C-alpha cells in the first residue's frame, strides 16, 4: 500500500506542476504607445478627438489590468504630428524583450499614382511602407501593433476636398486583454479601408473602424469557442461591422456621386498581418495532460489490483484487504477529481495561475498527511 501511495503521490505532483508551467503566461513589462492625432483638420478634427479618447480608454484598461503603459501623443494642433516626429519616436524608443509597441493613427490617408498608400502628416506625408520598415527595425518587442483609421483611396498630389470630409468604450475584461496583449507575438498591421476606399467618421462615434474595433474587443468574438480570443477574430468582427455601418449610413448627394464615380461601394478594413497566439498549442497541451492523467489513473488501478492479488495469496484477513481497497479507492478518487477539475478550470487557471499553486499545495498537504497517518 505504501508503494501505491508513493507512486500516486509522485506522479500526481509531477503532472500538477507541469500544468502550472503550461498555463502561466509571460507578462509584458511595458506598453509603449504612440498616438498620432490629426485634430486640427476643420472637417474631421472633432471626429478624431473621439478616436483619441477611445484609444486612451483602451490603454487605461490595459494599465489597470495588465501592465505599465507609457503613452506619447502627437497632435497636429500643436505642430507635433510630423513625419520626422513619428519616425524619430520609433527610432529612439527603448524596449525590452516582452514589451509591446502600440502605434495608432487617426487622420487622412490615401494612395498615390504609384499605388503606394500613405498617411497624411504635417508637411510631408508618410508612406505606409516607410512606417512599417521603421517599426520592423525595432527588434526587442514581443508584440507590435499598427492601427490606422484613415482612407486608402487614390488621390492626386493635392488632397481632394471630398476626401477630407470622409473619414464610448466600456472597461475590458482582464481575460480579453491578456489574450490579445500578453499572449500574442509578432506584428498586427491593420487599417480602416482597403486600397481605393474612404475611411469614414463622424463627430459622435469617431472613426467607424476604431469604434467597431473597440466594440469587437468588448463583444469577445471567440468564433471557434476555444476560450482564447485572437486578433484575427477581433479584426474579422470589426471588418464585418464596419461594412455594415457603411451599408446603413446616409450620405449626401455629392458624396454618393463621388463614390459612384470612383467605384467605391463599401468601407472594408484591411489587415496586412496578424500576430501569432503564444498559446497556439494550448489545446495540444491540454490533450497531452489528459492522456497523462488517464495513464496515471490506469496505472493506479493496475498497481492496486496487483497488491490485492498479492494480499490474497498471503491469506490476509478480510479486514486488512478491505482497508487496502478503501485506501486505494481514496487515492483513485483524488486523481479522478483532480483530472475533472483540470478540464473544468483549464481556462480559468490559464489567467489565474495562483489558484493552481494553492490547489497543488493543498493536495500535496492532504496526501502527505495521509501517508504519515498510515505509515
């Protein structure tokens, strides 16, 4: 019986500790955020101020729930939103291995006759490709995010006046923020409109894409129901809702004529790249642990059966044999309950790893106490 207790004690301890290692995610150190807001434009200035407020609320939720946030805002009204100002901030940023680089732009955008998309800043425009290259030069961050709410339509060297006319969040849960910001790595690069389209906004909700993106975070669009929210799932919901917003919007006659002339029939946000979930193998890990649990339970039954047969050959008393079986079933019950609890609370444990540690300590204390009592 002592052998049976020892085998169960050691194997159960190993599995529970391995579960902790699988479920504790790496914490980010700091989110380095740059907000470029073209707020002095006479047509969309009020709109992008709403965008700024919404993004600051998002960053506030991250700071409250996850980690430190350092925010720099470049406003066109203060002559800060220049091409050089944006690129210098990116070049001079100091980041660590697990940090997050977050860049958000709200203003005008377009596409030149070479099919190159750009963001409008004071003085000289920024080609999207130049901005992406600058971001990719920052090697340290685990996660990089570039979100732009602007147009991507074909324009002449001088901005079309019609282009200039186009263009409140609840607190997010800790689980949602952890999935998106702590459990992804790579580069998220998304914008409000596909090449050839306008990015629309209004004075109430701000940019349609920004509004729908943040609402998608709140709605937790976990399409495959694996209890893990990815940026791809969030973007897909935001894209569908932005297209729906466009289809339900009321435009002026001149705006409709302009879009008809340019062949614009929707506002479809575009994703250039998505980051990779860090726990992409979480389901495989869960399946592996389940197989190990099954092996432990079967091994416990096998050892218990062997000991029972050995005791019968020794012609021990019925009382002693019954005592052995009771202890064996007790250990078996603990293993099965731990196995069931593991599956029930897998998602909960992944974001509340301290519960796992407490559970392990309590189970080890119970098993140790039983071992001493029956030694």
